[in-house]
């Protein structure tokens, strides 16, 4: 995203640093989950500000991935298309 110019490297560094500091101040541990959450928050905010992935689109894709994951048989690769259908009526 930095290489293609969607977000600026300095904006990424500043936003990620701020999100990590927020989590630390809130008592979050330094584990992988806390770091991943900070990365996700920073990235989503920057993408929304750039108009590259508005919040509604991010929410829609998150739901789509969740549905795809939940409807993929164990051991099979998760494909995003699996989350595009209403599985309750097809199962």
C-alpha cells in the first residue's frame, strides 16, 4: 500500500505508533493479539481516510470472510466466494 501510494510511509508509521501507544496505555499486553489489533485499527483508519476502503466496505468484507470461513469444510482452502451466498437456504 505504501509502494503503490495508497498510504504514505510516514502516515503509516505515525498511525501505527499511536495505536500501539493507545493499547499500551489501556493496559493491553505486548502480545501478538495486541499488535495485530493495533495494525488492523491503523490500517483500516488510513484506508478509510484515503477512500480506498470505506468503513462499510471493510465491514462487508469482514462479514464475507467470516461466512466463507464458517462454510468451508475443514482442511479445504477458504475462498472468499464461499461467503457471498446465503448458506442457510442452500445447506
